[in-house]
């Protein structure tokens, strides 16, 4: 099985959305890095304070799918559901 990679951006509309990301991100990172099959997970604010760079790598499709399911049901998922995402998902080696 191939690893699944997600790369892209989380794009906030305003300072309120930035504050939401700042509030919920630490726990989201902690939970994601603790998931089975998570090989890499990083969300970093860019030079543009409204934009966050996102890089994820999961061992396989099953691990990625489990992550997506957990995220949708989490505080992070609910709080950031309206924030624009610009992601590309691909199969790695």
C-alpha cells in the first residue's frame, strides 16, 4: 500500500477565523500525531497571517480515512468547518 499525502493551505477570511485556528490547533495536532498511521503532520502559519501551510502523510488509505472521520467529529472539525481549504491529496511511495 502507498502512503497518502495531503499538502496545501488553510485560508482564513479574517482575524476571527485566525483566532479559531490558534485556539483549536494545538489539540488537533496532538490528537492527529497520536493516530495510528500518522507519519507526518504539520500546520504552520505562513508570512500571510491569514494562511496556514498544511502537510500530512499517512501510512495508507485506511489511516487517512480514519483521520478524516475523526477530524469531522472533533472540536477542530466543527470549529473550522467554514474555513477555506486548498488541498491536494496524492499517493506517495
